[in-house]
C-alpha cells in the first residue's frame, strides 16, 4: 500500500537535498549515493511516486524493476570492474522504495557480504575514508550513461544529466 509521502522524504522533494537524479523516467529516478559514499559506483534506484515498498508498486513499476536492476548491475560492473554487484532494499531510514546497487570487489574484504554494513557505518561515522566525491560523481555519471545505452526505451536521451 502506498501512503502519502512524509514531509521530509528526500526522494519526493522537488529537489533532492543532496543530489539531483542522474536519470529520470516515467516511474524511476537514478541517483548516486550521497557523500560520504563508501564505494564509487554505489547507486540508488528509486520510484518516482512515493511507494512504501515492493508491495505498493504499480503493475508498470514492478514490470520494469527486473530489467532496470539487470541493466544497472551490468552497467555498474562494466564501469567499475566489480567482481559482483549487490542489490538491497530496506526502506527504513527513508520509507520510500529505493534499491541500493553496490559494486563488490574481490580484493577489498570490506565490500564482502555483511562486512559491507560495517564499512558503511565506519565511513558514515568518519572512522574510515570512503570514495573521493569527484571520483564517485564521475563513476556514477558513467554508469548512468551506460544504463541509458542498455535500456533506451526506459530512459530518454534528455533524462541523463551529468554532475
């Protein structure tokens, strides 16, 4: 079930407080994770409409989700060279449906499985350094461009922004 968005929902705000979307479609917005980001290439796919979770999606949104996640995983892997791509969604801190798409690198134990959560908290808490903001922005822009190439029917040419 979808509910009215809370007043502070960053995905529903007319302007995202940290980043504007790198791509938008009828049903979706693509963002890079806000700084400090643990790993360059950490992306977020959010529904355009406020949805509390998978159970609240429209038929069109749910029909597009699988293809979008596959394309994002392919683009993230192509751009970053990651060994694997994780995708997860809790929707707890921000109760608006969004998926995290996260590159995982074999040579970095901190990105493996649940160690990623510890690394995330360490970067957020300032005890470890994450990705350089300029590098994260460049990588995210490259991923957005690659996603457009993989799914041109979803993302229009005018929907990709750089920055």
